[in-house]
C-alpha cells in the first residue's frame, strides 16, 4: 500500500514539473506589441551620420 502511494506521489510531482516547464517555455516565446509611446525611431538608436558597412556578402562564403 505504501509503495502505491509513493508511486502516485512521484507521478503527480512529475506531471506538475512537466506542466510548469511547458507553461514557462511558452511564455518565453510570446511577443507583445510595444505601445506607440515606447517605440524608438532608428535615428534615436543609430546616429544619422553613421556609415553603414557590409559585413558579409552572402552565406555562400561560409560553406
């Protein structure tokens, strides 16, 4: 009788941990829209006089 109780508790704990893992993982990948007042223009992040530089010329160079 004690063995069945221990197995039942172990299964319940495993189910709780699995559920918590899936719920936590889902929340990591959900995205929410940024309110208009909190958005930034590219000129606020990168100075308008900054020079753009090409770093990679296609992925073919890596294979």
